[in-house]
C-alpha cells in the first residue's frame, strides 16, 4: 500500500519517457483513424464480438490504443494523460506503472467480454447498444490512470474546471458517475461494467486489498455488528450496565445504588 500524504504539484516536472511513448502511440492511432483506408486495421484491434466469434484474442490487449478520431477534443485527452500519467509514474515507478495499466485495462476487458457473452446468451445483448464503446481506446487508459492518481494522492486538492476545489480521491466516484451516464446514453452495459472493473482492479492493486481480504473484512465487520447487537439486547433484558475501561472506581460505586453493573 502506498502512502498518500505527499504534496502534489499537478503537471510539475517533465513527463517520463514511458508516458511520452504512450502519448505518442495514442496520437499515432488517432492520426490513422482520420483516414478511411486504415479503418479495417483499427477495427481488428478494437474490442468486439470478433474476439470470441473469430478468435481475435489480441483485442484484450490492443483495444486501449485503438483510438477513434475525435478532433481537437483529443488534445484534452493527451493533457489529462500527461498530468495523471506523470504523477502516477513518479510514485509507482516504471514496473508498477505498467502493471497498473495492464491489470486495469486487461482485467476490465475480460470481465466486460464475459458480461457481453452472458447478455448474448440470454438474448438481451442484441437489443442493447454497440458493446464496449464507452471503454474503447484511450477512455480505459484515462480511467485507470485517473483512478491510480486519485488513490495515490487522495488528499491533494484539485481545482475542478479550474474553479471548484475537490479532493483527488473524489475522482474515483466521479469516474464511475461519468461511466454510468455514458451507459444510460449508449446502453453499453458491458462497457460500463468493464470500466467499473478496471477502476476496481486499480483500487485493489494500489491499496493492496485483494478480493479475499476485502470479503474477510466485510465478514468480520458483520460479525462484530451482530455481537454488538446481541450484547445490547442482553443488557436491556438483564438490566446490566457495562462500565468502560476509562471509568474510575468511584463511578462504579455510584452505579451500585442505581442497579446491577458489570465490568
């Protein structure tokens, strides 16, 4: 688990070569998509039903770089990638930076594909929108990097829209909200689950909480609540009062006149 108390300067310092390389790859495919002659190549790289219908398994790895041409808006995407990627790389280092990206993007894609397969099997898939569109290309990379940044620098203050001060940790929930709104617009349920899974995997990897540990903590919390409820019910039934450790002996002697008590 990584600490989160370090002061953060957004966009400070030159971006590492790895982030520049990632930006360059995205810009390369962004340029290719502007020409219709390269569309068949990019469609083969994007996540689609061809993965299980034709065996295009490489799409699990290649879909995050198969960028769609989006005009000037893509410059904003590169800027977000620049500051989130630079800060995340500085905290994680090369090895864990690429592991975070790989686990988040590939893990999200695997779950999204399984969800879409299930929807197709029950006959719901064809009635929904085009699958995987809200997690396609740079969207998934940005989702994973912003989640990693938010978890590593959770106490950092970010000026949302350059006006509203927001703590970085809130960006995880903001991402999920944006993904849900995109789902409502596109009906791409598999894509929404894929984005949520990618963010969840990033959270588990950064915080060091694997699913078994999370489930164990939830189980222990539940057992504690049950025991506390039983003790409370027993105190009411028997008229008993439990004296806290910080209470002195004098308080106990006073309680003798008011009723039975237990330490």
